[in-house]
């Protein structure tokens, strides 16, 4: 088949698919329609557990078992990155002298901006995690914001500074412990006789920082786990891209 | 379907096409970051702030960084 015939065939098939999709989308209810069967029940169940953020209630309370699996997806991705990007026997890790920037080699503005932005970003991420059951956000969102704050160390300095100031061991342990905490909090529900990951802690008044039972605890666990996991993955990538190079032929470590 | 929603959906479509049509992978990473921002705006217009926050952090920061580092590691070869 020549290229033009292939292109013509694709345009024909694409037009047919587009027509079918448009007809399907036109039959959907509008965005923000007043009645939605699942939405009505989810909002009622979430309010009964004194959680203002219904999305967080669905994630960590009503369907917490699904979130357990999702959290371990990121954990597995970080583990896979560590395994796949490990140093092989015919590679060595340079000292990074080629990529080391002295204090006056980094742009002043960039250094100042990252020094100022890093604590603010980590604090905003912690705020998003802590208020996950009250306002939009939650464990995953806050964890990613916190990890981007830590990576500003790389922006403001160089990769060696990032590795010195945020040692891998701390993040490895933090990620594993936080991932386990999710399951441990679920066991609290088992001990109370209500089922794994049931919301069995005291619920408090809606709108308080300490309310909604297990949802804040699970938020914190997911936030720490996601933050550490993303820092680990990006540190492995940075190390691979900047520091690891192949040994000359025939050498082995 | 308000005008704001239609405009944000159109911007997302244009952004996606722009990502695909950018030739060099290094430039594509930056356009991908911009596309992530457009997706965030669309999610906010659709009143899904949790999704928008997650998309903002992941699609604008983490994903283009991973792409650029992978390109740097592979020496720019395809």
C-alpha cells in the first residue's frame, strides 16, 4: 500500500469514528446535571462520615481498598525504576565534577528563587495533605507537590547537592513505612470488628482538622509515600542521565 | 456546554495536536508541559479540582522532566 492510500484509508476510518463518537457524546447528560445516581449516594454516605471532601471520602473511606492498590502501583513503579536503573557491572558512577556547579555558576535569580520556593512548596504540599478531607486535594496531590519542592534543590544547586541533602536511605525507608502504614490503618478497622479499611475511628465534627476518622491518617500515609516515591524515581533518572557512564571497553567494576 | 468549557476543550485539542506535531523530542517535552497546564485548566472548568491538582503536579513537572532525562541518557538518539 502506498503512503497516499494509507493516508486516505486512515482519513476515512477517522471520519467514521469521529461521527460515531460525536453521536455518542451528544447523548450524554450535560456536565453538572442536577441528578446523578452514584453522586447522590456518594455525597450522602460521605456526609454521614463527617467528611467535607466527598472525593477524599470515596477514595479513602468508601472505596479505600481500590486506593490501597493504586498506592502500591506507585510503590511498584519506584521499585522498578530502582531495579532497572541500577549501576551495571560495566558502568561506573562519576563524581559529577563535570556537572558540579560552583556557587557563582548558577544564575543568582534561579538560586534565590529555588531557595525561597522550596520551603514554601513543601509547606503548601503538607497543607494540601493535612486538609485532604476538608478541601480539594489530598494525599496524592500533596505528596507530588512536596516532592517537587525537594527537587528544587537540584534546580538551585546541582545533582550532588540534591544527593547530599536528601539521602536515598531516608526516602527509601519513608516510602516503605508509609506504604505499610496504609495497610496498618486498615487493620484498625479489622480490630474494631467493622472490616478491613472501614472508617472506625471517631469521626469528630465536620470541618475540623481532626475529623472523618481514618481519612486524615490515610491521607498522610499516601502523601508521604507518593512524595518519597517520586523523589526516588527522579533521583534515579538524574543519576542515570548525569552521573553514570560506561567504563572503557573491557573493564569491569 | 458553556463558552468557557468549549474554549478550554478547543485549547486542549490544539495543545494535543501541537505536542504530536513538534519534531524534536527535547522541544516536545516543553510543549508537553504546556499541554499539561491546558489540561489542568480544563479540569478546573469542569469543577474537578482534585484531578486538576494531581494533573498540575504530575503532567507539568514530573513527566516532562522524565522525558528530558531519558533523552539525555540515550544521547539524543531516537
